[in-house]
């Protein structure tokens, strides 16, 4: 068996339910503030049934350990602990869940009762990823999130008390955010000593409330100079606090990199479950369409709901995969990449690589390619240029 076919699998579980839609969010969500959706209380049962279908229809998956499970959304922390306990127990008994598997739960503040944190950990969750976004009330309120800064800090304390790994998501360059406000957000996050901090730059995605406001001129994007300064300050501040900058948007204390997300960036295999879930198996990308009802019907009928999202253009596929691999600050081995993608960019993109080196955006040392400090600021542009 080759290395890729024996490597641990990841499982991503998309839970679309939310109390309300955030102003910046373009993920597939189902607004369900009363938790009354017909599939709310059976969602992880459906996802488990889909997982069984994957294994039944793809016998090559059998025998591979499951190294990580990530419950994302949406707001998966709205679901009752019992659903997680049943799902994790089934994965452990049926699909070779590794003894040291990383099991992460995306958590929105004030969505888990204080007494349920221990139950979640007992069920097997060992990493809470908290959607902080900002500690500044002036910036938090327009995002349409339903929690307060006080709720956020209480959620952090409750999660930390369980002994599970603690991760935080922050957003920089929010509409109207100043550099001083961003510095204050970072400083506040560090006081809680999380194991992992993700920093995402605000992007106005089509279809979101922020996008509509931006198009109407009601809000504006942060200037490029401010974005660059925020990025550089983030790197300096977090590395000084002994966080490793291991991926464009991610920092971790030693030994606490997101093992699940590393599967994405190293082009490993992972199964995406739930309506709106994405996966990558054997070099092919797939996605479940964004319909909870159609998804439930497909699973009930014993049909995989997933659709191929591979590009017909091999060059686009190459760049899509390279874009993922280059996000890691350690870079990528070009010989390994050529074997995985069937194309050696040292031959097919030689002139473009030389130009990127001239600009100071990439560094090539023997068989190794990585983005430079300036290249990390231009990660998307690097991939687009190679296309």
C-alpha cells in the first residue's frame, strides 16, 4: 500500500444550523434560532449514515485510521452533546478512530450551557475552536453575531477549564477597524493563553450583508497599507508570544498546530459530510450541494449526495492544489508535489517561478519551494500568476 493510501483520514462534518446569519458569512447555513428544523435533532445521525455510504461505495477507505474529526458550520455547538457522543462513539467502533485523534468543535460564544462542556469532552471532543472575531463591542455589534464580548470571555473560560485544547478565530480589517483596535484585540486574545490563534482578513463575499453595504458605499474596505501593517504586527506580536506562524492565517504553540487543517494543506484525504460539506479523496475534490432537505432525502435513499467539483482544466487543478500546499510557511517539496499532481512546475512554470523569485515572493532551495515574508502577503497572487 502506498503512503497516501495508508495515511490517516480526516473527517469534516458540516453542521449548517445558526441562530442568525453573520454579516460577513458566505458559508452554507440554515437559520434556526428556535432549533426547530426537522433535521436539527438528527443531523449527526444523517452524517453518520452518509459516512457509512462512503465506506460502502469506496472500499479503498477501509483500514485507514481516522486521525481527525472537525465539526464545523454553521454553528455546530448548537447541537446537544448527545449527538456528538453518539457520532464519535460510532466512528470509534466502526471506522478505526485513532486513539490520539484530534476532535475539534467550532464553538460560537454562549451556545453551550456551562454544564455541557464536561459532557462534550467526555464524548471525545478534545479541541474547542471559539469564534471570537473581535473583543471590541463597537466592531462586534455590526457583525450580527448574537453574543456579547462578556459572553465570549465566559465561553473561553469554560472551555479552558475542561483541559481541552483551546483555539480562537479572530478577524482583522473589519469595517472601520483601526490598527490600535487590532493591536488591542491581539493583546486581549493572548491574555487567555490559547493553544492556537487563527487570524482571517475581512473579505466582502458576494451575497453577504457586508458585501451589499460595501456596494452601496455604506462601509469600506481597509486600505492595503493598513492590512499589510496588521499582518506584520500580527506576526511580530504572536511570534514574540511564542506562537509559531505555521500557515498564512494560523499560529500555534509548539505541538498544537491544527492536525485536521494540515490534512487540507498537505493535500491529504478527508471526507466531507453534511449539506455544504467539502472533501478531497484520491486527488479529487467533491462537495455536497447546499440543501438540507435534499441531503436528508439522498441519505435516506442510500445515495451519496456529493458532486465532483474537479476542474476540467488540469492547469486550474494544479494551481488549486499548489495554492493549498503553499499556505504552509514551511513550504512544499517540489519532487513530492510533482508526484502528487503529475506535473513538475520547475519545468512547466520555469519562467514564472524565476519572475516570482525576482520579485522576492518565493524562495527555492534545491527541491523546496516556500513563500517569503513578502510572499505570504501575496499568497493568492502567487498562485494566480502561476496559472
